[in-house]
């Protein structure tokens, strides 16, 4: 058995307001339960599929809550609550969720084959949804978890039915049934980080830039960008966009000047081994973030990246 299949996480009764886990389950046990559930659970799944077909979402929700277990595969919790403050650790798993897909089985197999960091791929009881568990580094905070989610979301948003709600690592995942569930014991690790671009609030009118910025804060801003660009080893475009948007936001807040931002972008991208294959293109992408970033000042207290 691979170490990946030994990953454990909590499971709970279906009523999501009940935050005390019934116990823990390994990923291997989770997979087996989804491929071959008990006969009484199969009856519930068939009823859920019919409710979806009938458009009766209330009945569908009640069937799930009253009869199925739910899991938190991305995190372990303190057994008291199910909020960010209740997180005691991260499992190295991230969930991608797609809803209302007509060709769910085909999409399950397509994305599983294309994306080697997917550990598990399965369809929902309704036959219209697909979930994927992705292997990421074991993170230490919700902010860090979301960086990896946004790095993936950059690519997933092009697919119909993508649900961004799984950026929340404590979001419950209900038991499902897919006899053709796909899994791999030795997946690659997804390492691309990103930033949710629409988190930048565009400010209409005037805003007050900072005065008397300390040299320490100035250097912190420059270091955040250089460290971020320096970490890029794959999928460079979304990361360059994310970090450059952030830098222009700091520039708008007056930590650094526009000229300094330009020079820093050129220097960091030019010094990156990975980005050197298309330095001019990456620099152009970084500069294209100027307008959005400069319309949305970003302050160090609001961002923990770097």
C-alpha cells in the first residue's frame, strides 16, 4: 500500500451541523466505500439520482443529510467545531468539484488522465457531478491551502460546472457511489500557487496611500515578489499574473514606486531559470497587471503571502 492511501481524515454523520466526528477513515477505506457501498446505501443513492432528475433539490439534500456520511478529506479537526479555527492539520489533499455535467464519466476519465496529481476521481450519486482529490504539499495554514487552490482554479475555470467553493478546506464531502472510480497510488504533487484575482477590490475614486513607509516594509514587499517568482518551476503564466497583480497592489498603496515595481519585475523574471524560456512574454504579462493592481491598493496586514 502506498503512503498516499494511508492518509486519514475524519468522517461524520450526514447532518452537517453535527461537528463531532464518528471516527477517522483512510483514503483506501474511502475508495472502497465509494466503489462498493452497502446495499441499503445504494437504495439511497438511487433515490438521490431520481430527485436530481426531478429537479427536487430539497429532497436530494434531505436524503443526503439523513442517510449518508460526510468527510473532511483536506483537514483534520479538533472534534469540537468545523471552522477554520478548528483545523488541527492538513492532509495534503485538495478537492475539485464540478456540477451539472452531462458527460460526467467522460469528464472524470479525461481530467484524471491529463492531470497526474489527481489521486481520486469519481462521479456523484446524481450522475451529474464529478469530484477530484488532488495531491498538494502538506500546508500549514488556510491561506497557503488557498494559494494552491487558486493555482489550480486558473485552469479549472475554463471547464463547465467548476464550483470554486472547495477553496474552503473544511467543506464537507458526502459519501458517493462510483463503481468505476479512478485512483492512482503514486500521484505527482501539484506545486503551482496562485492568487484569486477577483479578491482585489477595485476602488472607485480616491484612496489614501501610505505615508512614511519604512524601509523594512519596502524590502518585505520586494522580497514577497522575488521569493514568489523564484519558486516558479512549472505553469509559469498564472503565477506571474498572481504575484505581479500583488506587487502592483502594493505599489498602489505606496510601498514602492511604479518605476521600482517595473525594474523589480524585469529583474526577477529575467533571473528566473524557468521563466527564461519566454522572458519577454512573462514580463509583458506582469506589466499587463498594472491597471488592475494600481486600482486596488494592497496592504501587508491584508496579505500573508511570501
